C-alpha cells in the first residue's frame, strides 16, 4: 500500500478543518439569501453575522468593522485605493508605499496608478527598513501629499514577522493610513488590531482552515472608510456588492474561532519547525535558512541548498509523497528567483533554489521524522547523481 501523502504547504492553504467540512456540507443543504426577510433568509443572515463576530474576535476588532470579500487578494486590492473618506469627508491619498517583500496582491499596487506606487527596502532578514520608511514619508508630507503604507504582518515565504506596530507609529507621525496584510499571521500568532495601531488589515479564510472563497477587510475605529471595489446592491453595508457566500463565510467564522484557540499550541509547532531546520542542517551543513535572524511565524521554514534547484527538489519530494512549495516562480519553463529573496539580497543562484516548508497544529513528530529522512535521502541522491556534494 502506498504511503499516505504528507502535506507541508500550509502557507499556500491550510487543510479544511473537519468541523468546517461538516458545517459546509450542512449549509449546502439549506437555501436562503441573507438579504431576504423570510425565515430562510434570516437564518442565512444569522450565519453571516455570527461569522462576522468570530472574525472580529480573531483580530481584536469590532464586528461592525468587518467586511467580507471573496479572499485576501480582493480584500487588499479593495483597500489599496486613493480615494477614502475620513468621518464621511473625502480623504485622498497620493502615493502607496509597500515593503519590498509583499504578496503580489499588494506589490502590484491595488487601485493606485503604477507611477504612484513605491517600494520600501528590507534588510537581509526581510524586515522593513523603518528609517527608509520614515524618511520617504517625511518627503511625501513635505510635498503636501498623503500616503498609504502597506506592510504585511508576516511574510508568506519566509515567515518573517514585520514590526507593524512601529510601521503604524511612523505612518501616523506623517499622516499616513496604514494597512497590514495579516493573511499568514492570523491564527499563527496573536493579532490585535488596536495594539498594532493600523487602520485596516486583511484576512483570508483558507489560510486558517476555512474554505477558499472568503476573505475579510477589518477596519479599526479611526474614522476611515474605503471606496467599494464592487458596486451594485447594498450588501455588506454598501461596502462590497454581491450576494454573500454563506457557506464560505460561516466556515470562515468557525475556522477563526478554532484558530484563535490554537494560538496556545504554537510553541509546539515552533519546536517541530526547529526540528525540521536541525534535520536540514544535519544533512546539508551549507543550507541557508532564510530570515533566521528575525522573529518568524512558528510554522514556516524557508531554505535553499547550494547547487540544488528548487524544481528538482520539489519533484523529488512530490514523488516521495511530500508536498512542499518553492520560493521561486516558474513560468513557461523558466525559473525566476523569488522576489522576496531577491529583495533580501540573496544571490540569484541561491534564490532560485528557495524552498518552503510550512506546517500546522496537526503536523506531528512522525511527520517531522518522515521529512527528515526524505530530505537526507534526496540530498544523498543529488550528491551521487552530480558526482559532487550539492550541500
């Protein structure tokens, strides 16, 4: 009998929770539009509003600040817009500043013109340069302009945690609005909207064990309101038109409640991550562990082995029944180094070999042992095949 596959790519999408699968199966047997006033509609509305409260609790916010979207990308594109309101009055932003390691949904600038989007550098661990941010915001303010700053709370490739509270402090000093992409951080570390001091953050259901197709924008109590991306009906308080996906949203709420409870388990997850990294170093002493000098998510390891291309390693792991992810993008047969690793100053040849292991609360010691044995074998096979040690 073939060995069961081992999923170690939680940052791409966490497995749907058993409770979530059961809830979705039940909800799909029901009907009712949450905008309808009959009993079925009211039941659907109740499910959406319960989820809204659960999402708010996950990030220490108020339910009235939560707007549901189709996912994290839509959420980020929606809020990265020049024309907001502040206490009901127009409040225009002239520029968007993003860190050099943002997810493409942020890095591409949302609804800002391309020539209004600027990149803030990061250090060798992928942590934003607060001094550079402060200086550029000062220049923008001196020119009579306003900026939105977008810095992710935790990086999807390396797990590096950004000093978002400091980013917010610097931003406020220059009149900037601050957005944090908290898609990878939620459920893996404590997230408190007020404590971070940001104006808005964005989330995604399938990163915490919900299902694909739901995300959220969460606003703080700072008086800002974003312009809708989708207009039409009055759903979500006219902030996002379109009939809500009740099953996906309700699943999001349930996943948020369980993810919040799991934060207490993260030290055990971090211990398994550390065992994974020890196994990598034992088999390949020259391995580079990226962002190792920064605070990181407890579940994420990004690494590369000199001389071992990412696509070769991914195929080998996949054939061995283990799902990992690459830190490089493959397009039309061409391998490009990860933009995140490049921004961190990683040499191109090494960046092309970037791999990511991301685990979760259900990853156990036997899974770690299996990864370690598989990695050691793959490294030995590559050494034998190429005649020289790849690590």
